[in-house]
C-alpha cells in the first residue's frame, strides 16, 4: 500500500479491529456489546428523565449528574457507529475523514466527562467543607456556566486535532488496535514526523486529565480532613457515604484511562489484546456503570425511579 497523505482524496481507509485473540467468538461478543449500549442509553436517559420530572431533584448535585449522563450518552454515540459496523456487519474499512471526525467527538466527550467529574468533586467539597455557603455558591446559573465551560474547553482543545492528523502521511496497512479511532494510536501509524501531534496531544492530556485528577484528589484530601473533625463515627460514615457514587465514577473513568495512556505512550511493544481491552473498558464501562452506581447508591434516584415504575404500572392497569 502506497504512502498516504491526509490531503489525498484517494487515501486508503483505516482498518478497524475487533478484540484480538477472540477471532472465533466475535459473533457471540456482539450481543453483550450491544447490550452494554442498550444499558447505557436506558440508564442515562432514565437519569435525565427522573431529574427533569422531579422538582426536588433540581439541585446542583443532580443537575451535574444530568450533565454527566449527557456526556456518557455522547461518548456512547461517538463509538457506536464503528462498533456496530465491525461487530455486526464485519465492515472494517473507515475513511480518514470519518476516523478523524470520530476521534474528535470521542476525545471531546472524554474530556467533558473529566470536567464534569471535577465539577462534581467541587460540589461535594462545598457541600461538606462549607455547607452554609453551598446554596449561594452553586446556583442554577453557575451550573449552566459550568456546562458551557466544559463544552467550550473540550471542543476548543480538540478542534485542531483532525487538521493536525490530516497533514500526516500514513504508510503500509493502517490497522487499528480496536473498533474506533483515538489520537495516540493514529500518530503511531504515521510514517512522517509526529512531533507536533505528540507535543499537542501531551499538552491536552496534562491540561485536562492531569489538572482535573489533581484537583479531584485535592478536593478529597480537604473533604477527608473535614470528615475527621466530626466527632461522631456515624456522621463520618454518613458524610463519606454521600461521596461513594462520585468516587466510583472517578475510579471507573480514570483507572482504564491512565492504563491506556501509559500503554500507548511508554510501551513500544505493547500487547494488542491489552490495548484493546483497556480501550473498551474506558469507553464502554463508565456510560453503563455510572447510572447504575448512582441509582443504587442514591436514595433520591431510587425513590424517583420506583415512583416512575409504579406510575407506569398503574397506567397500564387502567388501560388493560
């Protein structure tokens, strides 16, 4: 295959890859993968519907949870087309423009999720460390501004990426390690200088995930210090219990992300199976688990969901 320039209209496609080492089981794997997407859409749409229809949930914590659900839906939709294409129709070819567009949305929503998790950490910090000023600091307009800031920050930082990738040349067989496009892998496939792309990609990682994770960590350091000042052990457990869902969401998002970043940037001879597994866990698991964790750990969400289900049962009995 001849060398490929991003500006060439005859540029060959990138080749998507399903899970390495499981060539004979992909027909069966397509069903649980599809189930994960269904669970993600149902779970996050349920969170959005519940928060919208229940006036007592129109508080900063649940508005930020709604923003997290929107971000999870966006991340799922960004990976869905190519995942269905390869797992259900075995269509491996993806044009450069489609690949770069998908890459933009995947990374944009990923950074948006990191930003929302940081905002939720700030929410918990204010609620626990400065509860008297909570209502005056985190008002409705402030939450709206946080939402717009996460969008502009994420989209603005990633807007140059497709154009930086278009200027690169790709040689040989451009086979990806998984069923979607991510920046750190595309630059390894290029046969031209990727210095600018590498520097800019590292800048994005440090200025978003690096800073966000640092401030989330510092927020919980301050929260733990405040909790230790509470005399009653029951009160300590109650206060920390309000943070369990957020801590789970942070771990679900950052643990596979850090593993994937380390593999792509520092391991020259990486295991394709491990790379694919970490990528699938990072992009598929949080959108599925976040609504599940919040539904299980948050009593207000549980009550609202049960109320919604009871109303549906009553209506169905009336019309039956």
